[in-house]
C-alpha cells in the first residue's frame, strides 16, 4: 500500500513562505501525519439525542465548535497541477481566534486500504498567523470557497485518540460574511470521526474507530468520505429512546 501525494505540500509552502519577507508568518510547522476518517449525516432533529449518546460513551465534556474555513486553490499558471489548502480560523478561541493551515494529501491505495472501513490519508497542519490569507494571495493562490461550521466536538481516548465532530455546514453568500451564512444542506448535519495514526499503527487505529462507530449505528451510518449512505431508518426510534431516559437505554 502507498499514499498518493498531492502536487504541493506543507514543505513546499514553508520553503516558499520564507522568501516573502514581511508576508512570512514565522510559524512552526506542526507536522505531517496519517489520519483515519469516516463521515456521515444526521437529521438536525436527532442531534440532541446523538449528543446525549456521545456524552455517555466518551465520558468527557463537549467542546463548542465555530470554525471559519477558507479553501484556497492554486492558479493554473503555478504549474505542477492543482493544489489546495484550507485556512481554518477557530472562532471559539479567546481572547483572539487562532488560525491553522491544513493540507489534506493523498489517500492510501492498495488492496489492504480497500479492505479498511475507514479512509486513511496524509494530513499536514501548521499554526499560522492571521496574515496567512495575504501570504497565499502573494503565492498565487485564490479563494475557491469558504464555509462556516457550527456545532460541537468530543475528544477522547478509546483505543486511539478519537475526535467526533458534529456540525452544521454553512456557506457564505458574500465574501467573509459569517453572520449571513446559510446551511448547505438544511435539516442535516455532518458527523465526522477522525483519529491520528502513523504508518506503523494505522490498522489498529482504524479498528478502534470502527469499533466506536458501531455504538452510533442506530442513529447514523458512517463511511469513507465521498460514499453517500443517507440517513438511518432506525434514527427516529433510537433518538426517541435516548431522549426518554437521557442516554440510559442500551441501543
């Protein structure tokens, strides 16, 4: 099995950013790692029940989520194919929002990867300053689209360091108009389960993620990104059961 690299990664960005003088963000690259990920959708009316279930399973408090995400793509004249970065602004951080540069690389390919129920991909992340958007404009990147994700997340240890994110994905009708964002899919919210991994332990991490996702099966189906599975027929009954006793029912 192997990873299919994208045309440009964090190392290329770091090298180029240092050549831009005042535009340089002087930030430390956090590193590149592998990530196991599955996604699914849930009807907004069942999100409260999912939160109750997650609270009982994870044993930790939820964290509020409000993320402004800018997707930047390279111009054709940059060559080497199209590359894409995400600038992520965490609006919940106080006293000032924090910025992270994220690059999603190629997914693992091969017979072994196809047998996994999760997608294993390479990810690079770096803490950056609010000048990052100016830097990428100077490098020839352009804003493709921007999103506002609002919801909550749970971070916990269960065979691996797992993060469950539940969010409403909203699009901007005007440039940077966060307050005017509208849902991309009204009535539905995105659920994502991720866990960092390495080339040596991704099979164990994938197994831990799959094992945890089985507990969520009555409410939603989770699969590799890009595989549409729709809502689960049992969601309404499972949600009603959870809401009736605050999560005490075994699903």
